[in-house]
C-alpha cells in the first residue's frame, strides 16, 4: 500500500512484514528527501510500525550533510518514549557506506537506549533480513 508519493520518493507499507519502505530516487539528498523521511517517521509513530527500510541506493556522491539528514529528523521525533522500539535499515551504495562508516559515526547521536536501532547496509537483501529478525 502506497502512503506517500512524489517524483523523488515513495513510501509504502508491507503488512506481511509490518515494515515501511521509503525509496528515494533523486540524485541528491535534499529538502525533498527531508520531507519524505519526516513523513515516514511520522507514519511509523502514528501507525505504530516499528521497522523502516530506507532505500538510498543511488548513484550520488556522499556528502557531509548525509548524517544530519538521516539522524536529525529522528532525534526530533524522539521527544518522548516510544510505544515500541524502532528499527531503521538504510541501504546505501558501497561508496556511501564507506563514507558513513569512516566520517559520520552515529555514536555521536544519543538515542534513548532500546528505543532506536539504526544500521547501514549495502544490500537490500541483508537489510530486509536484519529487519525481519527484529
């Protein structure tokens, strides 16, 4: 079921896996990504869905704003304890993954323990398997 659609992004819900899937197709993470991602996080809270597959695998260079765009909206959503834990799997290109691991460790962002688990993957299959195990 499609919950949100724009030329750059689509958000769908897979009831069988109880997972939201945000696919972003533009060549850069920008305001349109921020809007789509914020919508996905709000839907997670509103619908009490605990898993999000964030598909950012595209042919765009990594930049220093990527972590801010991924983690900043999440910290704004977590102003109060969650009804259930959130699991977010971000699927990146190999280059984006290497950049994230080398330059933008999420350890600088404080989440309520046990509330959010955010992992990076280069394979959709691995990301989906990780979410399925949650």
